[in-house]
C-alpha cells in the first residue's frame, strides 16, 4: 500500500518496443508520466495519453507478469518501481522533472 496521497499506477504503452509496462507510484497521472520521462523512458510513451493503457490503484496481486514482480522495487514509495531504477525518485531525475515543468 502506498503512502497517503500517492496512487499506484500500471501504465502500458502501445509501442511494440516498449517495456512490458511501467509501474509508478505518484501523486497523479501527470506526476507518473513526468517520473517516467525524467528517468529516460519517455521515448516509450506516446504524446496522446489516451493511447496508453492506464490502471490506477493497482496492487501487486493484480500484476500477472511473474517477471515484473520478481524485478520490481517497492510499491509504497513515490517513484518508478518497474523497470526498477532506484528507490524513490533520484535527485537528478527530480531536478530534470522540475526543469521540464518550468
């Protein structure tokens, strides 16, 4: 279970060369997309969010990919848990995200 105010997302891209999906715990869908982009996975997202398959509030039990579960980071911390890059959002990625927002 994520901290209060955070939502657990599973986001799938329609692009054939994308990862199986993105597991992100974030304050909002916009925050989740910004985290994915800041961690250099933005090339796997489309400009139209309607093309993405987005599940909000997903639990580990709902993930049907054994590979994902075996290789993901913690679900309760804000950040990208799959593909797992780091615990939380690294400072360099947070700074990159902030620069894009301004």
